[in-house]
C-alpha cells in the first residue's frame, strides 16, 4: 500500500512538473543514460565543383572568398569557438533551474533485550519497521528568493503493545521561503553572473570578427600572391625565349665567322640564367597554388585538388583605389569600427560587473527564513484504558493514509517557524582580495584599451603610408613601361633601317617585359596595401560582403 502510494505520488508530481519549461523532455532519460557520443563528424568541403569549368577551377575574388569562408579550416575553428561563450550564457540560467527530489527508505529494527526474562521470551523482543518517503520541489528566483515545497511521510509498524497507532502513518506538507536581505539581495545582484556571461559573449563576438579580419586578409593575400607568381613566370619565360633567340643569333654570327668563339659564352650564360629564373618562378607558382588550395580546403577533396587553378580577377585598379586617402579620417574609422577596439571597450564592461560582484562578496549575509508545515496522522488506532500498563480491553479502530492526508489538508495541525540568519565575516580576506583583483583587472584592461588605440593608429598610419607609396611607385612603373615600349619601337625601326643590330632589339624586348612585370607587381602592391588598410580599419568584411551571423 505504501509503495503504491509513493509511486503514485512520484507519477503525479512528474505530471505536474511536466508542464514546466524546466522539466526534462519526454526523451530526457533516454538521452541522459545513453552512451556518450565522442565521435565527431566533419563535413566535406562544399561548392567547389560549382566553379569547375573545362577541367579547371575558375575563381573570381568574390567566389574565392566565398569558398574560403565556407571551407577554410582556420575560419571554421573560429566560427565554432563562439559556441562556447554562447553555452556559458545558457549555463548561468541553470542558477534558477528548479529541482525535483524524491526519496524512500526502509529500516527494520530488532531491539536488544533489557532483562534476562526478555532474553528467554522471544515474543517480548521489540521489532519495528520504518519506511519514510518524501517528494520535494525547490527553486531559486532571480530576486534571490528561494522556496521549497516538500511532502513527506512515514509508515511505522512495531510489536510494542503500548503503541496507540500500529501501523502509524504520518503525513506532512512543508512550505519554506528564504529571502536574502543584504548579500545577494535583489534582481540586479543575482543577475550579475548572467550579465557577465552576456558581456563576455560580446567580447568573444568582437574577437571572432578580429580573427576573421586576419584570416580573410591572409586568404586574399594568397590570391594576389598567386597572380603575382603567375605573372612573374610569364615574364621569366618571355625572357628565356628572348635569351634563346639571342643565343641563336650569336650562334649564326659564330658560324659565319663574324665573332670570336669566346663571345658565345655570354649568351649561353644568359640563357642558363634565364632557365634558372624560370625554374624558380615555376616552383614559386606551384607553392602559391598549394597555398590557395589550402585556403579553399581544396586539398581535402581528392578530385578537385588535381585541377588547375584559374584566377580570373584582373590586377587593374578601379578609380576608387587611386583616390587620395585622408589619414585622420581613416584613423577615426579604425577607432570606431575595428573589432579589437570594441572588444577592449567591452572588457571594461565585464570589469565593472566583476567589481559589482566582488563588492557583493564583501557584504554580510542576512537572510529571512519562514516555514509552514501541515501535519496529519493515520493508521490503525488501539485505544487503551491504561497506556502505562497496557491493561484494559482494546478495540481497534481502522484507519489509513486517507486519515493522515485528510488531517494534513485540513491544515488543523500547523507548525509555524520564522527566523533570521546573520553571517558576519571577521576578516574576509578572500572577498577583499577578489575586490582588489577586480579593480586591478579593470585598470589593466583600461591600459590595454589605450595600447590598442595607439597600435591601431600606428598601424593605420603605416598602412596609409604604404598605400601612398605603392600608388606613386605604380605611376613611376607605368612611366618606365611607356619608355620601354618607345625604346623597343626605336630599336625595331633602327634594325629595319640597318643602323642597329638584332642584339639591341632583344635587349629592348627584355627591358619591356621587366617593365610590364613591374607594373603588374605594383598594381598588386596597391591592392595589397588597400587590403591592409581595410584590415586595420576593420572594414574588410563589409567591403567584401562577408556577413558574420
């Protein structure tokens, strides 16, 4: 009977608690007791085959960055790292999660004989069976108030003939409330851990953007480095072809006896040097291609990583890239937009919350406690004329748990309790140290903010200087290219008129190829300088259309 009552109580309590959002879902027990899943499945690179055309992987800068954001492992690590501080917020809400408790125990006792007669008479030995049980529900609110509702009872059976209730069934319903009056009083103080977790999450978000700025900068730099390596190989191959033509020309002169055999070594050495430069450029290009594949996650796909890379972005600069840059305006944008500055500012907010938490720890603890208990009793009642001797006739009056519950819910036998609990710290060294640490931490973070501002300003100044220098050098490279074209035209004309030799035409072709390479390299240098400036101001993600959710 008692076990059925206890089981019914658990089921009824579970049914009531199931209406609460904090109660476990129906599959709670299955999820809680199943084996821990330690296996992690990583998805394969995505969208790579969307840009395969003609057996080649063709990528504009926009598509390249799209694939990098989707597949780059370093970027994926940063994106998933934000989940930890997000779950820290969820963890803090656990401070106010309700708790349900249930307990049951059984104790059987055989009393020791107290005399020789009891030792000889087994029927005089007292035996008892006690089976207490309880169901409880408790929760702490955001205001600091904690309350508990507990239903408890017990069944006691014994061989003592002096007992009026045998078995005896007791039933109690207890309500208790505890309210902090000084320390941990109020919603604000109790929400400090939550506000700290939320503010720390913002710090992590800014840190994520800062890391993405660096990673996107690295990815785009790899794109332009590959284009630069490709152009360098093109020029070196052109120089080799020119050196080969020059060697053929000199060999013809040697065959005709127009030059000494000693003069053939110079063009041969020039061709060997050109072959060396081509070899170096070829392997530099391969290394640059491998770097781009790594940035895209192509190295994880055994099919796509074998394909040739074709980067379709041109190195020609738009009008906006050649506009003059206002240094102070760029510095102002960096101080307002750069996520490292925002992160440093947000840390000061975390420090303020930490100081409030430490101050709360210095306060004495005073709490108000109040309890109310409704009592009931039931069981089989044995009235006795003489309870001391056990004499007289006794007619049992049947009763049970219903009697105990009826008395309890009639609230006719209450127990009230109220009290104050005061805890005064004598020295409180730990709390004092925590307060001092919190203050030092804020000053440290304030200095870090100043340091970040100084470094950002310096980095922006360097980026602007580098950009202006790259623009000027590009203009000079174009002037050099123009003169190289004019010189080649002049050498061709003189050769056609018979006033010059073929060797000078070949040298003019080499000079033009080097001038063209200088223009391309300086165009890429301008793009890299713009990239660096956008990274320092924190505008790179927005400029490239990258949205972090």
